[in-house]
C-alpha cells in the first residue's frame, strides 16, 4: 500500500504493523545519519592529496605535466599542504608509503581528523562485486557485472544513493528509514528528510522524503487570511487523476507538518554560528536544529540529506574546487560543533558522497569523470584519525585504475553504507534488503564506526 | 496550451474556424521577433562603462523573461524553451565576461532554429560560445606528450543528453534488449574519449564581424565587445587533436580537417537510429504528456526521420506531429488518470503573465532568477542547476501511485513540501503586484469584473482549457463574491478580485496538471 495514498491525516499504524515485524532494533536512544552529497563528481586527488616527497612527485608530474613542487597545471603546491598533512593515529602505513594531506582549505576537517572525529574512506565507489582490472576489461559481463554507466553523472548519482540507475524509487538512506519508522511514533513522516532538493537517497519503500528549506518549513500565508477556506479547499481537494492527486498529497503534507516542525525548531537554541554565504552551511544548520528538536518531535532515528553542487570541475579546477572545499569545510566543521553543543555528537554520523571521483590526468585546467573516490566520515562515534580501505597508487598505469587515474574502487558503496547502517541499528540479516550487493563482499563492515 | 504559453481570442477563433494545421502554419510563418541579443542592446547592456554591465548575470534573466512574457512569436519561444531543457546551457555557470550576452546568443540559436532543422541546430549549438563555455569545448586542447588529455565534457553530453542517449532504442523509444534481457549501451568510455578529440581546437572568436576591444581605466585588461558571445567559436588547428578518432563505428583520420571532422561526427549522431525516438519522446514530454505511448513516440520519430519530403530532422514537422497527434488531441477522459503532465513553474508563471496582460512600465523587465523554491517559483528559465536540466525525463516520484503504475513524472522532481508552499505564496503576491516594473493590467477582464461567472469562465478557458471541476469553479466563484464587486467599484478593487481569481485557479491541482 502506498503511504501517500493514505493521506497525511491517517495514522501510520497500518504500515507500521507490517514494518514493525522487520525492524530488528527497538530504538530507545537517538541516532542520525547525514549524507553530504557533492554533486558533479568531487576531484579526489586535490581533496586528499599525496604529500610525501616521492608520491607528491608522481602527483605533480601527472597533474602538471612537469616535475616540481610549485602550483602548476592542476597540481597544488607541496608547501601549501604542510599545514594539513595527516598523520594517522594508528600509525598505519599506506600503499607505497603514502602520506596524505588534506586540501589547504580543509583546516577544520584536519583538526577533526587529529582529534579522532574524522575518518577517511579511501577509494570507495559503486561495485556489484569485487572487481579487478582484468574483470573490468573482460567482455564477459555476466560473470563480471559492472554498475551501469560508470562515468555518467545522473546514473552514478542514482547508483551511489540507491544502487540503481536513474529512475530508482528508493535509496539506502530511505530503506534504513523504513526499518526505523516504527521507532518514530507519531512523527514517522520526519524519518527521512532532505534539506536539499529531492533526492532518491532519502526515499524508502515506505518512508517518504520530507523536504525542508534552510529557513524551516514554509507556511502557506493565504491560510492565515480571509481566503483560507477557499485556498484550503482547492489545494487539498482529492482527484481521481493520479498526477493531480499527487500534487494534493504533497501540499497536504506541507500544510500538516509545517506547524509541528516549526514549533519544534523554535524550541531549539543553537549558539554555534554557521558560515554565511555558504549554501551547504544553511542546509546543515537546519539539520542541526532538527536534530536538536528530536525529543520534541519524538523521533529516534533519522536520515538526512544535504548537498553542494558545482564539483564537475572540467575547467578552472583550481579556483572552483578551492571555493567549494572552503564551503564544505566551513559547513561540516560548524555542523560538528553544533552537534557537540547539542550534546549529540556521538549520536550523529555525517559522511560525504559524490557522483564519482575524477581523473588524475589533466585536460589542461580541469579533470574528467572518474569512478572511485575518497570520502569523509565524521562524528563522535567515528573511529577517526585513520584511513579505511586501500590507498590507490599515484599512477595512471597501475591496475587499481582504469585509465587516466580513474580509480577502480577497492571498497564498494554497499560496504561503506553497510558500515553506517550497522551503527544506525541495522542487523546484519537486514543488510541485503538495504544494500543489495553486500552479500557479494566478504566484509560488510569497513570498521570506521 | 501545449503549443504556447497562453491563448488569445484570435488563437481560439482561428483554431475553431481553420483548424490546427492552418493555425500551426501561421505560427511557422510568423517572423522571428526581437532577439535576446537585440533586446539587451536596446537596453544598453552592451555599454562598456565602469558600471561593468559586461560582468552582470542579471541582465540575462531580464532578457529571457522579456522573451517569454512579451512579443508575438510565442509558439517559437515555447518550443525554444522546450529545447533549452534538453540542450541545456545554464546562466548560473557562465562566469567572467558577458554572461548575459552568452546566454542570450545561445537562446537566439534555439529560437532561430526552432522551426528549422535538427542537424543545423546541433551544429549551431555545438559552436555557440555559451555552450562552449558551459561544456568546455571552448579552450579544449589536444592531447600532449606530458599526459594532457582532451576534455570529454561535451563529447559525453552531446551523446548522452542531446542526441542518442545511453541505451539502444527501438523506433518507438523503448529499450532494445540483449539476450539476457538487459538494455544495450549505445557507447563506451572509449567512444567518449575518441569523440572528445573532435571537439578540440575551438576558442571564442572575439574579432569577426566587427568585434573590438576597448582599453579601460578601471580594469587591467581591455574589454572585448559582445561579439565573443554572438560569433560562433573559431577553430585553431594548432590545438586540435593529432590522434585518429574511432567512435560508434566511424573513423575520422588524422588528416581530416577540423571542420570536416566536426561534420562527420555530428552527422553520425544525427543519423543514429536513436536520435529520432530519443528526441521525440522528450519533446512530447515537454509539451504534451509525461508518459506517451510507444506508438505516439514512433509516429513522431518517423516524422523526425522523414518529414514526408525525404528530409530528416525537420523540426516544424516534428512539432506538427507532436501537437496534432491523436494522443495529444483526444479529449481527456475520466478513465485516463495518468494522461498529461504537471505544468512546470516557468510555464505557469508565463501563462499567467500573458493572460493577465502584463506590461513593463519602463521596458527593463527587472525579473531576476526565480529559482528559490521557498519564496519563488523553484525554477527559472536558462537557470538549470546542471546540464541535466531541472528534472530528468525518467524521474519517478517515489512512494506515489505514479511509481506504482510504473510511470514517470519529470516535473515532480522539483515539486515538494517547500516548493508547493513557496509557489502558492509567490503567486498570491505576483498575481496582485507583479514583479518590479512588470505589472498585470487585467485589461480585458476589468470591464467584466463585476460579472463573476463571466470572469471565471474566461479564465477557466484560457488557463485550463475548461478543465477545472465544477466544485473548484464553485469555490472560486464563492470566494470572489466576498469582494462585493459591482460595475462602479474602483479599478483597484476590481484588480484585487481579478488577481484572486487568477491565484485560486493557478494553485488548483486541476490547473497544475495540463491534460
């Protein structure tokens, strides 16, 4: 049965009775997952950058076309990376003795790494099963299946979020929301929330995406004026036409939830300042406030989605990427501090995701579509200050890339997601229903939580 | 309404007396109205002064709103808007110099070719300066010995989004399936990498057709004239790839001159079996219905392949095929609960504005980007967030009866709890006050404002083709009666009531879905 077909005024009891059977956890505490999606395909090589002399030299040679340590082409200057060079807390030695530095703009994330609240997942991307270069190149796609349209923006965005190409109707955040619906009592409709545009990540099989603006829920002003009866009658009128009916459902939800959401938000005091002029920070601020309102809203498990666009840096990579990473760093740092202020730092785990990584090779002042990429996991529960997964060689020739430094993922999105899902409260037996390829991988927990 | 933003009395008379084909022919015969670039010039936005209009994006917004809300040739513009949502260039990604002229010149390519041929359109937009900036053909350099590679952005998107799409299609737009019942991919990464070589060597042409460069005291560099935006990009063979191209089974040798290579590559895409059904389905979705039958797609795709006189890609024939198809012209029935499409916010606003007979008090059209969903339309022309448009042709709204039915509803990708409330608030404001210098006159309605049934009937016909239910019409009439308007009421009182009439219709689900 469609949740939406029930109408928002109808209690969720019918659905929840069925879902309750499947829900393995009986949440008494609060936990939230926050997906920070970097639309366009983040350039991994200028986000988590080779820093030790030998590997930096290879990076510079590939990205600048010449030897050296100065900024050139799309290579960052080595000296600019000194302040953000990372030393893993566990003393781990990475591939080829790699030492990484974060991009110079990521000073806040560097502090969180040092303090053990930020982990870095290396070379993660969509995979159906563990895949070698030979298997990638094999013409036998039945034995060696690959995710469809690996280098296409919209499809890889959809696959990252949902495990299916464009047109998928539920994502793994939403499917996690499905098993949490029963824990969220009367406000189950606030289980999966996007503070960005509509995203399949936060749509479940039953859980609906609720969309909120950075300023909170939007009140229809005419409902407070002399036209209120006419407006209410018109915009909530049922129709037998499916498209009209869906318009009505969305408007009804908007109206019905606006009051309780804004009232709950008004009760949250957050002194932590978020950076201004930063689209991502505005979204993360309202997410922090919603998390602060979890007790008032009576919710125990929530999945949030926020995003920042502009990462498709085919050109002007150096200037554009630096601006984007400044926003990312400011927003994520402020958000973490806000969760500390709210006393929920251990209960909120934030992670980045993106369409794909990019090439290591340059196209003169930018990079092209790739596959695997490095991503951040942040929160008080994260075993931070460490790297997870396998560091790729700095190379456009090794067998951990498929040409021009497009990384062949060594950790699957399903493994990355399963690690987050288990922290959230999902039992191993429930994982295949949420991350359908997880059974193809021997390790369903990467270990960062 | 499928063919334009709004309908006039003359349209209604012509359609009922001479029929669709004659009406369409008259539209095709209408000359192109004032271009976007000409309008910008008329407003002095090409002036090179310390005010730096050459860096401002907002004039691009004013330009497109002027184009959509004013001028007689609105079918051409409606088709160009549909094209702009497949062949996307976004003003918000244009930087540095003359963003408003770059977007206007791109828009002018769409209007110039909207009643022309797909192949010429494809070449014109490939070489357009704004497209060059948006998808990086501008300044695209050949491979070199130090590992540099051509930029693949345009090569990928011209295939994925502009011509053939991701999967092999049958003539009716459905996927061809392989022996394992899987869709067959149209191209590989190797095809993209190869095709990218064709699009190397292009750069903005600053000087042809009288382009100039003006030294100024307030900037380090001289300021070029707007020709960089209006001239097609120029080819510089020094920067063109020296490597043979093999894509989609077509070989382009290293000795092939750059212009010939471009023609061969674009021909390969134009003549690909996918291009007709791929384009036909999307244009049907933009104009008529989100879920056309395969037969409807095939009928239009067949016309794309041959207009009846042996010409492939005749866009006039394509529009006629889309708009006069039995599926488009059939009266909606109660049983067909999925026909039609959600009107996109841009079209709603433009339809209201033209129906309300808006006019600018000073000609400036100070209407900015209306993309903010919480306070405005949630969509603005030529302001797509990426090359993937505001919404995707395959978007399925999750957890809806639409999804259960296995159908798509592209426009729902930008519809949610925030945007629906934001739109309602926006229309309440705008129907009464307009935006800045652009105000509704309600000129035709003011004299009959005291006759509420007549007002509601007039609007119902022009905004919804008489598709509102009697219950909704009853609610609207009752709300309007509370204004107590009579023939001697002030025009300001009448204006308020007419704004309310429009507002209530424009927020009704029966209007939001074009059937």
